[in-house]
C-alpha cells in the first residue's frame, strides 16, 4: 500500500511534465504528417503538370504536311512509367522559357495625310535629294509615304553597318529598319551558338560519351569474364554498344597535329585522351580511318551495314577549329541508325539481315537502358541535345526515351534488357519484335522531318539514333500565313530557331493596325514586309557575319546634326517578340548550365536585350507623339555604328541591300529617314 501511495505521489508530482511531453510528441507527429502530405501533393502536381508531363497525344503526331503546312507537335517524350524521373531536366525545352513581353501600348499619334507632295510637305526633301536621287521614287513617296530604292552606294556598302556608316557621313537621317533589327538579332544568336559549340558542347559530348563507354565496357567485360552465363548474341550486342561509343570518343580525341597550334592545349590533350583495350583498338582504328577519309561507301566494322562515308566530309566552317571539327565528326557518327527493320519482302533495301539486326536492336536497347538509368547522365545529354535542337533543328525521330518507354510498357519497369534475352532464340526474337511493332506505331509529321514508313526508299533509315539528324522544314511565306496552328502552343512556336523565326515573320506581317502609322497601312507596305519575312527565314539558315567594334564608335557622340530627324521603323510587336526570344535564350542557357562557360555569348545576349529594350522604348515615344531626347538620338547613332563586318558569310541572294525611305512626322513637320533593307527574291521553282 505504501508503495502504491508512493507511486501516486510520483505521478502527481510529475503530472505537468508528462502532459507537456505528450503535447510535444503530438505536435511533432502532426508536423510530420503535414510534411508527408505536402510531399505527396507536390509529387502529384509535378507529375501531372501538363508542361512537364505531356499527354499521350503529344508523344508523336501522325499528321502529314499539306499546303497549309501543319505544325510540329511539342514532343516532350515521357509516360507515366517515368514519373520518378526529374521532369524539369528531362522534358524542359527552350520553348518552356518563352514569356511574351506584355504590350499594352495604345497608339496616340498625330499623323499626316496621304497623298503627299514630298517637295513641299517634307521638310528635308531637298537635303536628301542632294545626297540620293529621289526622282524614280517620288510617286511611291507621295502615294504611300515610303519607297524602296536600289542601293546607290554600290559595292562598298554590302552590309547593314556599312550602309549606316555611309548614311551618317552623308549626312542623311537614319532609319533603324526592322530588317536591320532582325539581322542584328539573328547574327548575335547564331554567334552565341558558335561560342557554345566551341566551349560547352565539346566537353559535354565527351562527358556523355565517356560515361556511356564506361557503362558499356563494364557490361561487355562482365560478360566476357563469365561466358558460361552469356550467349553470343548478347555478347556481340554489348560489344557493338561499346564500339559505338569508343568510335565517338576516338573522333573527339585531339590528334597530334591538333595540339597547341590548332586549338587543343597540352592540358586538354591529356584530359581528352583515352586508350582503348587491345581487343577493341583494331576495329576502332578502321572505323575512324573510314570516317576521316570521307570518301567511300563501305561496310562499317562497327555497325555491320554499308555506310556512305562521304557524308562525314567536314564543312568548311568547321575545318579551322579543331574542337568544332572533332565535334562535327562525333555528332555525325551519333546520327548513325540502329535499324528498326531488317531485310524482308517488305523491306528489300533494309540495311541488315535478321541476324545482324538482332544484335543492332539489342545494342540500341542497351544504350537506352544505360542512358535512362542515370539522371545526371540524362541531364548532361539533355543539355546538349536540346541546345542543338534549338539552334540547328533536329529531325523528329526515335531516340532512347522511345525505346526505353516501349520496353517498360511491354515488359515492366522491373525488367532489364538482359532478362528478355535469356530464353531461346525464337523467344528472344519474339520479344524484340514486340518492341519493334510498338515503335512502328509512332509517327512524326512530315514537317518535323518524320521518315515515312510507306516509302520503301527511306524505310531503311528508320530506327534508333543517339542524336537525330539535323533538319529544318522548308515552307514558303504563304504557308507561314496559312498555317494551321490550332494544336500548336506558345512553347511550340519557340522550341527552335526555325519556328521562332517563323513567329518573328508572323509578328512582322500581323502587327495590329492600332500600332501602325499611316505609311504602314497600305498593301504596298505589306508586299515589302512579305519580302522581308522571306529574307528572315533565309538568313536564319546561313552562317553569321563576323562583327568587330567600329573604330569610330565614340566619335562625335554629342553631335546631333541631322540625326535629330532619325527614326525607328515602329513595328512594336516585332521588337517585343525579338526581346522575348532573347530573354528565352538567356534563361534556357542559364537553366542548362551553359552561361558560366560562355561569357562572351552571354555578354552579347545581355547587350542585345538592353538594345532591344531601348529600341522598344523609342518606338513607344514615336507612337505617342513624343520628341526623342538627345540620349535617344545618340543611342541610334551609336547602335547603328557600333560594328563593322570583318567577314561576311556567303549569302548568295542575300548579299545585296536596298534602301527604305519613309516619311515620318516629328514636331509638326514631316521628315525623310533612310535605312537599309534586305534585297531578297525567293527562288522560283
């Protein structure tokens, strides 16, 4: 009894302590449950967000090109089988970073009326007429408020900056044309990609290939060491995967004549050196020799089928830089196909017989399994793949995610490729043909570069590719205007440079009437814009001009002179689109971890952003009847005189320019301003 009473005394004395402790434990439990609930909700949100996990109908399209130019789907490849992946890294494309710059501007301009009598109504008519012969353009100037004339300055002014320098020295009030803005934008973007290829892609491509090589080597050597459990087909497939990535590394590795004097430092030569095992070296040497000779059609020692090695001829623009040359050869090798089909009555031109096809098919599955098993490897490859896809365009084709998804869909996520190879030969073939049949149901639209399954001449090209082939569709400007974009979202328009350029052309042609001064409202102006839009598409597909700073950039910055009558072609929608595209590229490169390695490119993109922002502010002033400040006018003079073209790309029918003369109103007076525009005629077929 005494003990019991003592016990009561103990609980009584510590009652508050136990209550307090119980409350603390209960609170901790509640916090823990809340944390678990948040994590579950967050996971569901990330895996169900339509941007990160596209619906099934976006895996591929079955549409084909028509006269209305159907658009490519937004092919972010995934399935519910991959919900544990890091969606942001795997599926985020450049287009995901596009955010339109808001345009809430309303035109508030006191415009002149048409027709004009330019000799009387334009204050600087005679000043300009003394510098440029206006006789042939008077009718258009009077009727439309603008005219496009031949370049009177001859061969000394074959680029935009040279024309602006000539106009400034005349002196003639400059017109900052939309054509110049797009040319400047395109050149900076193309130059940025060159910097990325040289400084980022080479290292990233090496890293990806080296990791894949190591995984393949481990698999192959494990099979060799225990051949009692390894069949010959599986062993040869593992060797094919190993040889494939060994060849890529051999092409990336600097040769002796590329070290020091050609762009590889001694440190880089050491970093990018690899010694292949003796059992592999002979085949790799043969393959690399065929690739670098780039002449014959011969059976590949690695892939078992005939390859036209002349396709590996290095373009002139890649030959002077060893990094770019080796990158080009390796990327072309990664375009190699692991065929989906084998020789049969349905495909007599297919590349492989069934026995060699079996080995190729298994090797493709090994590659897909290895790449899908390592998220860091996936992210690194995604950075390379998506950046190439944005700047150069890649054909929509079967890649590792399609093969991996197909395998998991048929055999389950717990199965490995080796698991479906352990039965009899007929069972192995049955398993491979299940995957083949599933992959054969995936279609890509013609305008995405999809390869036709019904065209027997190209059916042999269907199959797995580590890196899809470069591809840009070819559509006319009339197709751009009539395109059916009902299934094309904002992100899709900006997933690569080509489609971004199409959207830029549309912004030029579809600028709201509410933003247009009188000279921009005629059918004649629209015809001018149609030629410009066609030139933008053509210019996006050629190499950039090489800019260097103008030695006269800082001279006479405070001298206004006739620059007080200068003007910016006021297509606000176009400029805001260029600005949004610039911000998109900068954001994407930051996400893909490229900015810290390409300071030159990111600095140029920052300048481009700043300049386009200033231009948009100036246009808003023009459309709001505001007088441009001395700072505005000095900026226009500085901007158009900032560079000279040291080396022009081969432009063919973009190599000449014309002059646009237009009448604009400022301070209750009308003035001419003059600027260069593309002189482009679309080739007639």
